[in-house]
């Protein structure tokens, strides 16, 4: 129950209703965690090498053009043979993928529900299915809301795996909904890995006025405040042309990860900037 103490401390001298909300959030996580670990018999669960949730930012700071580049990047990555090869390298030779688009605290949309993938045909079918679906959008940037929704999806997956990973893309800090760190700490305590895909592309397509968050600050924010757990890492995207390649590299690394290796640095030079994760989380914006 240490995370309850952390949540209470993070609330500080804030009004009682806020503290109550945070405690209710903690209770939700405790219940969801229990559902994952004890509510179903082990022999009723489908076994996979990895449960992977792709949590994709569709907040207003992402223009329609950028959202399309992002979606197409995931589609193109899944169509590459490297993904099927990485899946077959696992002990069971299959993984489960869920694609979630998120924005504000109340907007988390499951675009593709849990899908077991174990062959090239499966991967291509997943890519085609994702390509055919419309884009979603919402207001606000609530990474904490996305992580909360991901935790809920793990609890309902009816799957068993040695690894659970949330792959968070985003172009800005958590600025709506609950504080980020308490939710992150609960997930890390459950053994979940959170990886990051910070997006710092030049603005294209008319994103809103809060859209710019420079690359060094965004990289540092994801390093210090978002990612965590076994083998956590980030791969940044700074131009549209590299999106599909970055996603593919990231997926291959997540799927075929050596569990004995712990990596805290990103593919780019680590920033060493000081970041107040909860302070940034409360700045209003997109």
C-alpha cells in the first residue's frame, strides 16, 4: 500500500475533493491489479510472449496531417517482415496487441482490441484492419488517463505473458486529469514496462497553438516522467519521413527484448535536464 502514501503526499495541501479523487483512483488500480492476478484460473488464460498496448496520442496538438502520418507509420511498420520475424523468435511465437488512441482524461478509444498475432498473415491482417479505421480526436493531453485505460485493458485481457508493455507516443506533457507519477508507479510496481515515442516533428497541418514542445524538453520529460520498468527506453521522432522506421525499430525491440538487459537511456543522447514531473503535469494546455 506504499503507493497510497505517495498519492497522498503528492496531493499535499490540496483540497479534500482532490485527495479523495486520487484515493479513488488508487482503489481502482488495486482492484484492477487483483483482477489481473487472481480472478481467473491460470489454465483459462491464453499464453503469449508479450501483451503490448500501443497508446497513441490524438490530442489537438497533433494536426490531422500528423495524426495520419502517425497512423500510417504504425500500419507500415506492421507490414514489414521484421515484425513477424521478431514475433516468431519468442518462446511461444505469438504476442497480443491492442491499439488505443487517447487525448484528454475521458478520451481513450480502443481502435483495435486485443488481437493475437503469430504469423505474417496475422500481422498483415492487423495492419490492414488498422489502416481501414477512421482517426479519432479529443481535447487535452492526459498521459495519466492513457496509462489508467491501459491498466484496465490488461486486467480484462484474459491473457497470460511474462511481459506486459505500454508503448506511449506523444508530443507534449501530461496537462489534464490526474497526476502522472502515482499512476506510473502503480504500473511499475506490477511489473509493467512503459516505453516512449516522443514526437517532436516540425508543425504541419495546422495543429493548435499549444502544439510546440521542443525536442530536448520533450525527450527529457519522457525519460524522467513517462518511461519505466524492465528494459524501458524511448525512440524519438523528429520528422515525418522517419516515423515508420522509428516505430518498426521500437516494435522489434519490444517484441524480441532480452529480459536480462535493463536499459534506461534512449536512442538519443540523454538530456540530463531536471524535470518536475508533477509540476509539468498541471500546466494547462492542449
